C-alpha cells in the first residue's frame, strides 16, 4: 500500500515538473562551432499559355558557424559555406552546379568560388539575424573565373539575390528556430514574422509551440501563413525583366533542439505558396503577362556540434 501511495504521489510531482516554464533560447559561448547541413527540394509549377511547366531545384550544402564574440544575449557569428550544390531540372534544360564537382566545368567553378570565404552576422538569443558583414566578399571569387562581361554580370545578379542583403538574412533565419522573449512551458505558443529570402515580397507569420521536453532535449513546431506584403512592389527577374507577385500559402516546421545551447539538432520544413507572377511589359514583351504558379518546398537542416 505504501509503495502504491508513493507511485501515486510521484506522478503528479512529475507532471508539475514537466509544466515548469523554461528559458528557451540560444545560449552562446565563444568558440562554439557547428556545421549545418541543408537538403532542400523545391518544385515550381507555372502555367504558360495553358501549358503547365514544372521546374525542380534540388539544393544541398554545408555551412560552418563559429561564435567569435558574445555581447550580452547576442553573438557575432563567423560563417562560411563549406560546400554547395544545385541541380535544376526543367523541360528547357538540366543544370548541375556542384562545388565539389569537376572544376573544369564552369558551373562547378562558380559554386566553388562561393565556398571558403568568411562573412559575419549577429544572432540574437531569440534566433533573429542582423548586421550581416562582408557578404559581398562571397562574390569576389567570380571575378577570377574568366567569365565574359555579360555572363559575369548575369551570374552576379542571380547570386546576389540569394547570398547578400535581405536574401541572405531570410535564408539564415529560415534555417533556425525563433524563440519567445518569455519563458515557456509545454504547449505554450509564441509568434514571429519572417521576411522571405527571395525577391518576392513574402512574409511568413509563424505560430510556434513547445510540444514537449525530455531530458536535455525539446521538440517545437511552427505553423504559419505566408502572405504578400506589397502586391505592387516590382523586383528584378532574369534577362533584365521585372515583375510583381501576388502569392499566399502556408509554412510548417518541426524541430528537435538541445536545451544545453538552444541550437537545433534537426529541423524539417515544408511550405507551399500559390498565386500569380506578373512579368511587366518591356523589351520584347509588349504587355504585362500573368503567370499562375505554385511553389512547393521541403527542407531538412541537420546541426552537428564540432
């Protein structure tokens, strides 16, 4: 009877312990280093003059993050790409760009030029990125590849959208968990907004949930709405064209994180947007052309402590 009473008393005590609010955040220590592996598959479907055209982009790579300075709850992160690979498959062409591939191939040399160069950013304990420094140096290697002026300009325009400014900030934040400024307990929710790491003026309004805690690990998820913030904003497209968009959709994240340092162990992400891309009149295009489109993206990020 005493043993049964002890067990019955222990169960509510354990339940109370599991509901205790904790400080869920990044905890920085100078010198800490991680390698982050990304694997992404993105499928873009476009309806052109009644015909559906599908393009698949498989993106993979490894980044290195090192905490070089801690300032209060923020950290200055030294980052670099260790490897990059992009495989685009479409009815028009198949293009493979691999930093680890044959360096006699121009596309592989382009990807290789982006690796091994350090840039810096500030990461808050909540997982927000600011003060990106030296990202422009990622482009400097392109000047050494012997590309003609037109090819060099086109390549820089394409890569700068992804690897500098808002594009890079959006990509970095998109591969992290964003935390609440308050302590949380299992089933608590918090919200944050993230701008997209792409030309389209998209904003993801995420609602995060701390699902459970077990030992030194925790599991979180996010469900979010993706909206277009400015349907009249124009942005650059390929071949000197300009466009605007009206897209909306959803975002989902499932993550396993370490309570020791707050960094994820693994993140799985899925998103989808639908709507219209409008290519604006100009050059060989006499009038605006609307293109119904759908973008589906699935990503896995794996974090390894070094």
